C-alpha cells in the first residue's frame, strides 16, 4: 500500500525531510518555492511502459508545481546490498528524470563498494549516504547519462581508497 504525504510549505520541507533529501530536491528543482507542493510517496508501484511491468519504488518525489511538474525523482533504499540496489535502480531508472540509491552506510564504506562496482555511475544514478546525511554523487537526467566528471570521480575514488 502506498503511503504519501504532501509538503506544502517551506517550513514543512525544512523540518520534515532529512537534509540529504532536501539537498537532492533543491539540486533538481532549484528554488524550493517553485517546486511546492511536493508529493512524497513511499513503497509505491509504478508501471514501466518500456518493459510492461510494475515495479515497487521505495521513495518517489514529484512536484505539483506547473514550473517543475515534469521532473520526478526515484529512490532505492537499502541497508546493505549495494549490488542488489544497483540492479533494481537500473531497472527502474527509465521511469524517472533522476534516480538515486540511498544506502544506510557511511561514505567510506559506500565508496569502497562503488570503487569495485560502478554500473550505477555509468547509468547516471546518484548515490547517497543516509548515515552521513550526504550526497556522494548527484543523478543525471536521462537513463544512460554518466556525470560529465565521471572520470574525475572514479579517479578520486581509486586514489582515496588505495
């Protein structure tokens, strides 16, 4: 069953949402007044017209503002299994303007995994550490767009971890 709530005011936005989610929304929608009201849905099912299947999405953010209504953000939430999160995110990626994997791990542990397993970055999927309340990489619009600075990101990951 889909749970949802509507964020109608800046006060609600600042108080009810974790900082990482606020930053993702600001990054993709710009000035928050232009994005409100926002619909936030948990565990919703969405039909993928590309493969004609229904998928459960852990978290979805949509703006009801005429200025921002064409942008949607999907999130795959996982405690541990980055590879499974990545597989699920890639399957669901085409249904959203932006897509993120949110891991309940510290940045260092996530980067260590990303260093060895990079498909999320290659598909323009963003990565967030909810434990550290930090966005590691922002998602890119489009289902197969790598960040322009992907080589810098991967090089940095290799240098920091090794």
